[in-house]
């Protein structure tokens, strides 16, 4: 079916150039792939970084950037049984990881691995759903990956655990997803964020939110952790040095999974690893999240899209403005472009 689709994309011809709209061919679907007709695309920091600089040595330009899509299934591969044409879904696109433009998000149709997609409820807007994929995938890889924190998996009826997961930078996309996943795994969650975003994070399940702008943030978090044991720490954003200082003085695990490459210099005993937000496509975490956990959790609203979507326009031509808006800075929101 895919060879009959006329597809348009926003191409990144080379670093330091604006996006250009053009036609692109779609290859035949592999047995385990689906084709999504995109209704909404969300923007991540990696997108504007890859526009500015050739960060990924394996990525060829021209490229089609982007990771977060929502829309309707337009076609399915021969081995796909979970989805049918017309299903409403989200998908985590991995085009920049595998160097395949057809699997990038910034286009009308995107090819997605079937275990990196999930159905969404009929009453969930595509713009809201689109905020999930890369933030969710990164948080899940950090919390559950065997080489990361390797925590207990999320459940629909979790049993309370005595340990605490610390999420540093809780109002970011990764942070909002990490809080919800940690709670679904039965852990108590302590997070850092600005005071104005504390209410959002408590709605997502954080038991305590400490103001990251406090000059005493290290002591504040240590006091909140007194008498409790860390299961692990996910550093989404913020001052990594402060995060490490807290971990070094808390009971329990001194492992931290970080969205940015951790520095070599850190307190004795603190172990830090760098999260790859697409590693779950190759291990058990992808199916665990997109097949086993997310569909039911979204339907029951025990897991919600967060942070809230901020729609900046409609059409592929608005993606460049969306990149610039994110680069300029947002807080507790995710930039989204809808498609007609």
C-alpha cells in the first residue's frame, strides 16, 4: 500500500539550514512496521540541535528529523496483528537513530516499528497524545534498562515499595514521564522543579517537589530523603553537580541515569550512565511500555500525556517556527504542530 502514498516531508538538507518542504518516497513496509498518517508532531531538543550541528556521526544529511507522532494507521506490515488501518495511535519515530528518513517524524506519513507504537483513546486529542513518545521512551529506558537503573516494571495495580525514585528536572518531558512511570512501579517519587510547576508534578504523582532555584536545593532534597532509601535517580535536566551531591549523601542506590552525558568527575561511589532514548527499540523495554503498559494506562487515565501540549501552528511549514520556539525556551510545556 505504501507505494501509492504521495508523501511530503520537511527536509533538513544540511546543518545550519532551515527546513525545506519536499516530496519523498516511502519504501515498502517491513513485516513488523506500521505506516502512520500523522495528525500531530511534537518537538524535542534533539531536533533543533540536529538542525544546528551534525551531532550524530552516523546520520546522513539530507535527513528527516523528529521523534514524536500521533495519527491514524494508514497501512500495516505483514506480521502486524496489534493494529489495523484507521486505528488512532502514537508512535516513537527512530529515523535519526537508524539513518532512515522514512522513519522520521517531520512528514505527513511516518514508518514506525509496531512495538514502538500504542493505541490512544478516542477522546484523546492527537495534539495531546503527541507529547508522549520520546519523553516516555527516554524515561522508560533510564528507569528500566538493564544497563541503567533496572527498576521494577510499571504495573496497572502496583504494590507500594519502600524506596524512592528521585527525578531531577521533573517538569521536563522526560521528567513528567519518569514521575508517572516510577509511581506505576510502586515507588515513592521526589522531584525537583520550579515552584510554579509543583502542582503539575504532584498531580502526576510526585509526593514532594523541591524548588530547584533554592540556593539550598542540595540540603532541601537531602532533608526530604531523610529516613528513606533511594531506588535510583533519573536526571532529566538541571545542575548535574547538585544532583550528584545529593546522591552521594543519601541512603540506598547511588546510580543515576542521565539524559546528558555525565561528567567524569563526580563524588566517590556515584555511578552515572547516559540514557539513549531509542534503546528500547532493541530490548524488552519497548514492548513492556508500548504493548503491555501504555494502552491500558492511557485508557484508564492512570497515565496521562504531560507536560501539556502547546500548539504553535498547523502544517509542515510551521515546523521551523516550532523548532525556534523550543530553542528559545519553554517550561512545563511541549511544542506541537498539527497537520491537516
